[in-house]
C-alpha cells in the first residue's frame, strides 16, 4: 500500500498523519512536543515524528509516495523578531538611480510590537566598474553586521542581469541572497524590495532547517522528495524553499483549508480552524481557496497568500467580567492565565467554587475563574460554555465533563440571575458577534451566496465555535473528519501551486502564452504531474497586470481520489439542494469524462410580475459531488475538439455586448475531461482562441468537450 505522509510543525506540538494514497482514507496520526530547544531546531522533531508514524503503522520507506511538511517557523521568526539583518544593494545610475536609492531605503521594518527587521543600504552605480563596486558593497554590508543580501534595481523584472550579478557574487562567498526579480515580476520597486528583504531576513534560519530535514529524509531511505507547504495552499520543493522561504509564511492556516478542500470536497464554504486561543477563518469558492497579497507587520508585500482572518476566539478563550457580569469572551485564553479548563477537570474537584477574576497580562481586563477547595483553580472557557449548551457531542475532540463545567459556571450564573445554560448561551453569543462580523465581511468580499455557503469546522476546538455560530447565522455546518489533525491532513493532500505575474500593457497573444507556459513549467519543477496541471489566466486591464496560476497534482496524486463516483441521480440531488429547486426542474446540458453541466430554466418576476427575466443557472459538478463552477446564467455547448473554433465563434457572436466603451467579450470556460480551462476575463478574441487552441491541440480531435460561456455581467 502506498502512503502519503503529512507533518505539521506547530508552536506546541508536531503532528504527523498517514493517508492511503489510493483512497485518501485516514490511516492514523501521532504527535510529539515541538523541538524548539534541540540543536537541530524543529527539524529534529520532524525526523522524530516521521520515525514514530512509520514505526507505529509499519510503513516501509519504499511505500512513502509523498511526504510534505508545514511549518510555522517563518511566521514565528517574524513575530518574534528572530531574523537576520539584511543588506540592500541598490543598482542604478543617474536620476533614476537616485530615486531607486530612496525607494529601497527601508530602514527598520516593525514586524510586531517592539520587534524589528533591521536593514542597511549600499549603492552601486552601474555606469562603470560595476563588478568591483558590487564586491565592495557586499563587504561593507557584511561589516555592518548584515548576514543576508538583497539586490534591487528598478525595472529588473524586464532585465535581471545586474541583480543576478550580485546574487552570483554572494553565492561564491556562501552568503544568502535574494534578487527582487526572483520574488516578484511586478513593477513597484519599493514593495518588491520590501518583500525581498523579508524573504532574505529568514533565509539563514530556513536554509539550515530545510537542508537538515531534507538530508534526514534521504537517510531514512525515502526516495520521494520532501515538499513544503506554501501560504497559498500549495506545496513546493525544498530547493524552492531555500530560495523563497517567504512563501512558507502563514502556511499553517493554508494547510487547514487544503485539508477541507481535498478531504471534505468543499465547493463553497467558510472554513474555521479553531485552536485554543484563536480561530483562523478563510473562504473557499468554486472549490478554490481565496488568495490576496499578504501584509507583514502592517506593510504590504507582493506575497500571495491565503486570505485568512484571525479572531481572538478559541476553545480556551476566557470570560471577561465587569461589575460582576460577563460582558465578553477572549482574546485571553486559559493557558495564558496558567489555569486549567473547567470542562476537562474532574467534577469532584469542583468543590465549593468561588467566582474570582484575574488579569493574565499587565493591562488586561478582568477574566473569570473559580477557586475551589484545596486550591483548585479553573477558568471559565468557550469550551465549557459550548459543552454546557450541548453543541459538543460525545466522542468529539472537545467533549469534556459537562457536570464539572456546570458546577464551575454556577457562581457566575447565580450572580447574573440566569440558569447555567442561559449563562453559557449568553457568553457564546458574545463570540458569535465577533466571528459573524468577520464571516460576513469575507462573504461580501467574495460574493458568496449565504444560502449555499457551508460552514466547516476544523482544529481541536472546531465544535466549540462552529455549531453555535452556524445556528446563529442560519447556515448549514459540518465538522471535518479528523478535525484535530485537518491541517496535517491538508499537508499530506496538498496540490502543487505556482503563479507568474507580469505588468504588461496591452498583452499580445504571445505574451499570454509565454506567461502560461512559465507557470506550467514552474508547477512541474515543483513536482506536479504534467498531465494534471490546470492554468487560469487573469488579465487586469486597469493595472496592466497579467497573472497565470498553475495548479497540479503530484505524480501519484493524478489519479481519481476515490473509486466510488456518484450516480447521475445523486449529482442531480446535490445540485437540487444547492439551487433550492426540485430535481424535476433540472437537466444535464452536457458532460465530459468526470464533469456534468447541470442547469435549470428559471423565470424571475419583477415589478409585481409585469417584468419577467429568464435565466439558465449552471452548476458544473464532478463525479465526486464537488461543484467546480457555478454561474447565474450560462450557455453550455457540447462538441468534439475539432469543432472548438466554430463553437467559440458562435458564442462570441451571441454573447459579446457592444457599448460606447467598445466590446465586452463573454467569459469562456473550456471543459476537457475533468479539467476546467479558465479563459474568462481575457480582453481579446485572439487570446481566447490562442489559449483554447493550445489546449485542444493536446487532445484527440474527436474527444467530446464542453464550452461554457456567460455574459460578463452574469459571470
């Protein structure tokens, strides 16, 4: 049996899971304390937990088909200010050089309160004696205590040769170095340099850990390369980590979403990763995680990461008190106050509880706890409230001793003239208000339909937050299978993801094809099976930005995840629930090998029924029941591959709209087997045709395909 192993390095524990590579069934897990103090750092824990899980489940080295780990090391380094001092070598000449010198003088970047990333600057005039000046600048920056170097030049995204010279000189001396053009291909020297400096600041620490871990994997006779979790939900090779460790920042929340996306087959939903102190909330739409540019210490970067929003509510969150009443919950948690949870304490220890308050940190408000006989002190927590109110079921990870929790909460309830259950519900409502505000913002930002947006709970504290919040907001919810290790499962199941961005005014067909090819090649280099790579192209005409995102499976992941496909009847029932329409109103308008286009005819009445609008909503669903694409009104055409061009021409004639600003082309999606080729948003007919032609050439000309199109306003 082939096995996938995922390892997640947390602040407290390092977890490992084993997953059956064929069925994606959960085999088992193990955990050890994270090895912060070991000479090898967290790498020691990765090796130890790997050995544990292989021994525990009798996994042979040759049976490991995929191994990856996620780590908070980069994030923690930035939060704690444990970063290298960075020397910035700015290259340029004349007035442009002077402006570049100003733009790249970043000084000290505040990472968190009282923690800074320090940098020094050097300048090289590229007009003469450049090689000599570069070597002098490197030595001067090293003398200032810099241990990493960044090479920065305006417009290096067009010609990186000067920046690469600096990198070459550093490589010869064994100095970690980053070129801004390697981090991003976007213009904007200041933001590009800032992103590169953050990357360079964590390079020494990450280089050491990545090399040590990778060497140990090889010593364990595991032949498949070690992959590392990225902040956008994909994985990358160790070689890439050594060049761009910044991509591992915030990879912890990304792993949880990857687990929900793959393991729970989530189409449209909000994912909650609930720990003891906080909840990370993120969004999945059309089976894709939502991505944005990350901020570090309040500074914008060109780092694409999961759009995750953190709320200071977790299973261990404590109840805030004022004038003898509960007024809030969080952000302080029981472990910060060094108190035990009431709900995980023996009921007989909660004897004669007396309500008291504590300030866990200087300047904190008062938080509730109870002191019992024999000096037993326990916090009143979110987990306790959720257990009392019946939201945590027996057998779930957060389930505890409800009798103990009720005894601990009774003094507070009596003081507020409530029953224990009413008191718990009131406190849960405080948490729901905070979480709902964030969820509503996410749903608004990504135009989510509240009726069909599923809440999915993960993490050990998932049941303490999600069921009550879903009830409050009127949403369906589910707790992910193996929720406490869903992040580690996400690492084991992650896809390879890479992206290329360019600033191009009026991009030609050749520009689009070149960027697409580059994205595909990067994904393949990072371990994606060539036949599995899907690419979406985004063209932002206002910002002259072209983006290609390539997503693919690792070599042994490119087969079907599950053997049991759903029947057409089951797929229709899934879409029926999603559209809130009877199955009898639905029809299959087209299908490929693995994807079904299911539609309905709808009539919307407006102005008291005097106006009627006919629409044909679409749900493109795969044979495992995941809705991969949804549109309010769509045209679906089936054809053979050889007829692609004539089908496209028909769509362009039917759906292109003309106005004073010119023509608005339709959004076009080419469906080949289980692949969705996203051609939406391209500004020129020739670009849609060229990218479609590229995909069509690679398949038999008699293969059945689907072409889906919407007017821009509908899609």
